[in-house]
C-alpha cells in the first residue's frame, strides 16, 4: 500500500502536548476548528487547552485519573479531551443516550473519579451519581438544551463550573506524558456479557488518525466535516484528530440531519467527510435537487459501502473510500482513492505494519476466497490491538494464539483485498451504534412478566440492523408489546430499544442450552412484515 502523504511522524511524537505544540508551530494562525459562527486557530486551540489542563489540575484531577466525559458535540468536548491528554489523565467518553443502569455501569466500570458533564445530560447523570462512590469532582458544561438542569448532586461530590476551569494558568501544564501511557477508555458493545471498556494509549489513538491522513491522502487545505458524535472514534480519531495531525481544518456540527446535510457541507466548504451506512441511505432517499453536486467535497468515507455507491457518487459528485477498523484493534485496512471499480465494496488492503489473517473455527488459516473470522496483529505497539479494561479474561480470549479475534467474518480475494461478510459476535449494529444484545436481554429479562428472552438483529432498509426481541412469558402472564417498549425506553438508551417484538412459547435451544439465534433470525426475516413493529404502531421513543 502506498502512502499518499508522508507526515514524518514517529511514535515518539504521539502525545497531545507534543502534537499540539508541533502543529501550532506549523499552523499557528490557520483555522483548526469551525463550529457554527465561531472559529479557533491552531494557536488558540493549543493555548486554550493549556489553560483547561491547568484548570483540571487545580480542580484536583491528576495524571492517571480516569475522567468520564458526557456531552454532545460542541467545542468543549474537544478541548477537555485534548486537555486531559496534556495532563496524562484518561478520558472516558460516554454515549449521551446512556441512562440508568447502563450509565452507572459505564461510570463504575471505568473507575471514573471525576466527570465532565454537559447540562443536556445533567438530569440522567444526577439520577445515578450516588451509585458511583468513587466520583469526587464533576465539572459542569453549559449546553444548548431544554432538559432539566436543576438536579442537585450529593454533597460528597464537588461541582465545578467549566468556565472557572477554562481560566487556568496560561502556560503548558508541565506534565510528562508518554506515548505508551493510557489515553482513553472507549466502551464497545458486549457479546455474551456487558460492554467492554477498550483501553487505548496515546500512540494507538494518534496512529489511527495519522494512518487516515497518510493512506487516504488528507491534505492541509482539506476541511474535514463531521456530524458524528465525538464520543465515538469515528468522529474523534477519523475527523477531529486526523484534521489536527494533517494540518487541516475541522468543521464540527452538533448532529446529523439528512435534510440539512448538504447545506452544511456547502456552508463549511467541506472537502472530506465520513458517513455511516444508515446515513448514506437517508441522503440517497432525499428528493433530487439541482444543488446535489454543488459543493467542494472530493471524497467521502463510509462503512459499509452500499450497493448503489456508483449511482450515489454520480448524483452527489463524491468518491467513496472506506476501511476496516474496530475500536478494539484499530485501523486494519484502507480502500484507497483510485481503487479498481470492481473492488468498490471491499474494505481494501491491510495497512503497512498490520497483519490480517482469515481463520476457521479451529483457529487455522483458510484458503483465499473462503470466509472465516478476521484476525489482526502487529509488532508495532501503536498499531497493536488494545486491551479491555479490568477484563483480563476477555482480553486473553480475544488475543489467543497471538492474533486478535475480531468476531467479524470476511475473506481475502486473489488480489489481496479484504471483503467483510458479517458479524459472528452477538452484537447488533443499528444506525451507527453498537448494541449489546446481552445488555438488552438483561433489561427485558428484569420485567416481572418475562420468563426468557433472546435479542437478535434483523435486516434493515438502512443497510445495518434493527433490534428484535423474542420473548417468552411466565405462565399466566400477559404483556402488550407497547408496554414492553415503554419499559425498555425508561431503562436503556433509545437506540437499544427493540423495534420488533414477538412473543413465543419457548426459545429454541441446542444441546448445550444455547439459544439458536440464527434460527430465530431466519424465521423472523422470512415474515418480518407480520411481526409487531413499534414504528408501524406509531410509538415515538423519548431520548
């Protein structure tokens, strides 16, 4: 694979303090971030994050502390993430849709001793904070919101306004941070258990971003647009930090809107952006407009690439690129610009420094063209798979035999291109969010009328999955599907709430008492139009 741009960086450069100092020297007066009507240069971003870093230290946050970050897209989420990196604290970004047991789990499992919370999430955070005794400091960030922001925290937790933290000393914090030091904990959906916190080092975080710049050819005059949430690596590493290391500009939006998307692209003069599969479908479904191809975009990253990609590219005058990457193991492949047209739905070739093999159920390599589990490894610490925080058994199982077992299925063709097939692991991908079927099952199983439950993915017109619950009730119990949906909506993130519900007398199991989910899925998909559907029922979820 050819580097399309050479940044001249090594692992020794991969800390926030070094990278921001380097980029300020190169680009001090050039714009780094545009957000709505505001702009920040590289130099302003460096000095602002220095002040916040010192303010965090003044608030009692120390190197090595784990700090939960719970807020939507805004400049502050970037500044606190970079500032935490400058003092060697570990950022733990949490999905803003998390609530109740799931939010409490994220906070306790990550060992967060402090939290930085936006007012839009304040109420649901306050509901669980007493269940997190290790928390000692909360920094409150004002956001645009109609949510209840009057909830009071317990007296054991010190509350500090963000505005005072941002007034820290105007100098580098002076903390020595190493590339191999932990930088973040990112939660990814569980398989047969709860969500895992993926522990990422500074070097691993920056290597992801540098790879995208070098192998997809991002340039200093690029404007990287993202409307994806910054608590996910797609927006953080593939856009925000990629723009930082690539001398480019980041255009940040609060959220995705299919009807407003191209107006945002034109207004920000974006030249690069990343989409998820469901977003591509939504944009494709918009009424054609004479302005469809009027913009400055030259390429678009998306996962997965849709079957109608050639028609999309022609209509919107963009060129798709893609990759195979997962939070657990980093960036594995790139489908670079100029790829052969017949490879447009592949994920490209392995990036230098990363080995990928396809292995069978006995953990043996399979022949070219045969599908199996995608396994990755690297001798470079910056490219090596990550570890699961406080889950040594899960880490050892995933890394057995010296290879990281992704739980995804794919195959290599004769030309060395990797093709993604499907997921083996018991996780569901719904509109850009990974959903743990185990976690949904635990919540549904807590309903007093439920005897047994299996949660499965079923096909979606958005090219990813929809969530379906197959539920067996206790003898003599009755339960309306809408009532079950209300029960779920009050206890889990909105994107986890099943769309389809079916009540069954019992769940099919094998000799080992494992639920036969493939059988359930095949049956459901053969008659999906007849299964109870909350969207057809007109139920709107609260967020």
